C-alpha cells in the first residue's frame, strides 16, 4: 500500500537536494520580485526594512528580508494580494484558531498547483489512483476539505466529500462506500472510533488502510492509539491557509519519520522564536516559510508560529524534513514558572492505562496564582472506583516529567466534548 515502487513520482521528487535548492533559488527570485512589485503592503514592508529584490541572489540572502506575521496580514490583508480581485478564482480564510481569520486568495494556476501538491502528498502517504478517499475535513472557507478534494481528484481517486460532523453518517458511508483512505483531524478520527465502538463496530474491521491526519498537533502516542484501534497506517500532513492550505509538507507512509516540505514550492527556515535569528539544521525553533510559486497571495518569510526543527530528507532525499509539530509559539501554557504545550500533556495522558486520549487543559486564577486543571475521561472498561487512582497517576507524571503542578479530574467515558474539526485543548479562564 505504501511502497514507492507502485507510485509514479513527479520527476522533481527524485531530484537531489542540490537540484531542489537550485530550482527553489530560481523561483525565489521570481517570487520576491512579484510580491514587491504587485503587493503594496509587502513593498511597504520591504522599503521600511531597507530591503529590495535586487538584494536577493540566492536562498542564503533570505535573512535580508523582513518577516511577515499574522498580525501583518490582519493589519492590511488586501494589501498582501499580488493580483487584482477580478483575477481571483477562489477565496479561503484561516480557521481563526488564534484570533481573527485572515483572507487568502488563489488564481486558477494557484488552484492547479495546490491540487498537484495535494496529489503528491496523498501519494506519498500511501494513497493510489483508483482508490476511494473519505474526506472528513471541513469544507467551505476552511482550506482542508477542498484542498484534499482537489488533490484526490488530481491523483485519480474517488473523492467522497463528507465534510466534518454528523458522525453516524460518516460511519455509514465508510461502511457503504468502503474507502481505503480517510483524511480527517486525528481528534475527530478518534471520535469516529468511539462512536463505532458504541454502535458495536470494531474500527479495525473497516476498509480503511491509511489515515492522512492534520490541522492540529498530535503525538507519536496518538499515532500508536489510532493505528492500534483502526488497523491502519496513520501519517501526518501539514499546511496552513496563509501559505496555501494542506499539502505544504507530508509524511511518507514508508518511513513515518516526519514531514517532507515540498521545497520546490515553499522554502523553509527555522528561527529563534524570541530573536528571529536563523537557526542551523537540527535546532528546534519556529518554522518560517516563503512561497516560491504563488501568484495571488505570495508570502515572504511568513512566521508560522509552529515549533519544529529541520532535518535531512529520507523517503524523498531531495526535500528537507521537519519533525512533527510539537506546538505553537503562542499556545505554550505557563503555570507557576513551568512551561508546557498541550501535545506534551497528551503524551502524559496516553501513558496512563485506563485514560482515553481526550482531554482539556483549563487555566484559572482563583486568587493571585494560576491553577491548571486537566480534565480527562476514563475508557469504557474502567471501573468508576479506579478514577481517583488514574487521576493520581497523571498528576504524578505531569509533575515528574513536565514540572506541572496540576489538578486532574477523571470523568466518565464521553465527558470531554468531541470536536469535529480542530480539537480545543486549552480553555484559558484567567
């Protein structure tokens, strides 16, 4: 299912790292000039920083250019467009997870490029032409559903545009249409599994062989949980609306060792989240992306806020690889001097046998000190008398491994609200 030999790769996918970098360098020069000449807000940012496209002769010169941030896009969203509105074939918007949504646009060429990259990503994950793909990402302004849809069709697959929600219908369609691949957020896939078991269906008995999961951070422990319950290969996909949507980077099914960034279209950097200084390969920091081929909405040195590190390519040796996203620079929880990300809490939850993968971190400040309460739920086969024991185990793990002094509440199965899109892991009531 995931062997490379059975897939016809794009020629660039077999290129060397030097060949990919040479193509990226050529495209970078075009992209910087295009953004500067056609996007007023980008030109103003360059001028304010004393930067000019003439300064850019190669990839090593990227650090001469100013960053683009989400705040910049919100301040002058339309000023970042590099084509007239009448040239736009489609408009999408970010999910607004971290604040106000940002609007992005695509020309017909951009849509075709996106579809091609999503087809490349699905194939790298293990999908093949002729298969049926159940798409449970949300359709509409969110880029997930339509991005997956166009990519599935481009690859020659049958797309089932289910969208998110209506979980019982999701299960019926999986049973009726027998898809081999599902594209969905990992948290919602677990919710589908919970509902299957409630209905007396073994998730591992379905036709699903590959899960292409993204739109939220998830851990290796979550992968193990999903693969064990569904009997499928679970791989990560990465993207963000401001840069394109899903399909910026993809984990390959044959290695499952991090995501290869399609660097012929998006050039990555890792910078120190505090100083913005570039970091060498292998050091963890904030991912910064520059689009190389986008016409309508080019982004130059966009600070994603996502924390990871760059590594050499493996299954696609010419393409740099990033580790699974461990969290966002802006979703770190700071509780009485201890720092932690929701993904780290997830790892601890999954280390306690008897707890389900669903949880919520609730931050309060009843007096002058912050209090973290981790709300969890027991698995269906756990006796209620053991809930206190499970809470104690997790409290000790959080303190020993993360330095978090937290209160843990263990509820009955189903106590944590299920999300049909991106999971909400932190509720800050301070």
